[in-house]
């Protein structure tokens, strides 16, 4: 074999390797691009993961659901309000649904301290907006000394249902339901179920969140119970609008009530399955009663807390 033929073969192999490398690089770029698209169009469902970071491939079909029908085209507050209002809740307490109701009745976008890409493309274009250009700003955080919020709406849900709803969210996103197997999974370290550990830690978090807002927040605080919002949506929503000093027409309210369900409320499943033990219920009742006592104390001290200063 001549030296020239050897060099030719080497050049051919190098060219083939180069084409193969380019192919794999192009494939990687395509996969990355596709992943970004799925992330941005992420559905309300999702697998277990970090906060507002669910799975996308498993629930790709959800995007075929019908889009939200808004009573009016969503707009931003103009001019922006100097008073930024927090919409506070423990996760799983109906914050997203209340934001949906407020956007339906007012036509004004609501913001969030978080960036949930799934919500952003499913009716909440002001995700991660926290200034006065939005009606309210969603938060699950405790108030800070340097907090930017001048007033707040505190949405309280029974800890049993809130903790269960957020457990579902961690496994299946905003409107999905965790499989029964998720409640029975055991931890190898302490031989307790992940579910029982989760209930214990989150019950402490539930109490702390409400305690901090009821005792540490200096501004006007409007308290809303999720169960009352479900039972008497119109009057509860009107009370919130009064607190926000926001007037709507009867037609606005009627439209919002006609479309109050939307796509943001989780359908109840596992009717034949009881995830909570007797000890869990005892702890849930104790914590819930302590927070309800704080609510009563707050209302006694702030008779006009439902009226926000203009």
C-alpha cells in the first residue's frame, strides 16, 4: 500500500468522524431546543420535582385542552398602583384559582414572586412580576422586615386539604393527583413513610406561615377562608374587591361566576383511600385550632382590617 493511499484512507476516516460529530452535535442542539419548548409550554401537570419545576414529557397531551375563555382581554394596571398587594397562602390553598377569579372579574393580570412557565402560558402572563402593574402578587413566603408589600390578602385553607393538595402538586402538577403508591413509599433512613414525614414537616410550615402574617405583618390584612370562597364565591370575591378598592360591574361579576371553575381546580380522586392516620388528624386539629385562635385575635384587634387605606 502506498503512502498516498494510506493518507487518503486517513482523510476519509477523519471526514467520516467529522460528519458523525456534527450529526451528534446537531441532534443535541435539536433536543435542547425541544426541551426548552416543552419547558416554556409546560402543562399544569407535572412530575415530582422542585417547586414549579414539574415533568413535561409525561403530560405533553395536556396542552390539547381548550384554552381559558376570559371575560375580557387581560390588561395591566395603568397607572401602576403604588400599593403592592400580596396574595398570601400556603401552597395548595387555592392561590391559583383565586388569581384566576380575580383576573376574570377585573380583567387585570395578577403577578407572582415565582416564575411558573406552565402558568405563564396558561393564563397568567405576569408570572414573576411583583410591582404595582399587577392587581395582586402571589407569595408563599413569610413577611420580611424589608417587605415591599403594603397590604395583603391571606388565603387560609384547612391544613389537611392544603397539605394533601400540595403533595399532589409535587407529584402531578397543579391539577394532577398523586398515585396511591406515593403515599406508601418508605424512607430507607428512618423506616417511616415519606408521606408521614411530609405531613409532619409541612404542618409546621403551615402554622408558621399563618402565624407570621397574622402577628408580624404591619399593613392591612384581609383574611379569606378557602372553604368560604368555594361555598360563597360571589360575596367572598366582592369582599376582596372592596379591600382592593376595585369596582366592577354586575356584568363583570356575572361573567366571572359563569366561568368560575376554569381549569385550575384539581378534580378529587382517591375517594376510597384515606391517607391520614388518627395521629395525623389529631396533630392537624391542634395546629388548625391554634391558627384559628390567632385569626380571632387579629380580627378583635383590627376591626377595620378589611378596609385598605387609599
